[in-house]
C-alpha cells in the first residue's frame, strides 16, 4: 500500500472515525455474545469503556487472521506507511483473554495535532488484508 497523503483531521471527522470504530467493535462483540464466545461481563466492560470515553481493547473478531499474523502485518504497515500521518500513539483492539486468536482489528490512532490537543483517527484492517482509513 502506497499512501503518502497526510490526513487533515478536523474534530467532526475524528469524532466520526472514533464512532465508526466503536460501532465495528460493538457489532463484533454482539456476534460473539450470540455465539457464546464472550459473556455479559465482557459487554459491561465495553459499555463502561465507551461511557468513560476510553479506548476498549478487547475481543474483536472474526474473520481470517490469527493475531500473530495480523500483528506482524500491522507492524510492517505502521512502520512503512504511517510516518506521514504524525501519529503519537497507537491503540490496537486485540483478542480477549479467552484465548481465541481470531481477530478483526480496529486500530485507533492518537494523532498529534498542531495545537497539542490529541485527536483520534481509525484504521480498519479488512479481511482482504489491507488497511483503510475510516471516513
């Protein structure tokens, strides 16, 4: 993936990206709950994290990668492609403690803003194996 574009993220765009990311996570959690992969306690932790305006790093699945493969691919992507974005910190949604390694990764990125106020962007890792900016 070649992309040297620097994303200019205003507050409305950042808010939508974060909202979209949480929606993806919540949908995955709902499917996992229906399938018995997680419990109501996991849902409560997620909802509390959203209410507290913190980043939930928990169960996000399915489909096709185990975390080791995805983590390596993300590491390559982040080191090779994201320098232009001026990202300060990276938060990845990882598998839960139940040992299921299948993930659908949503990567929330804390962005350095010119006024030193951090904002957030989001990358969604697709089953096809590439990342895209949620917009």
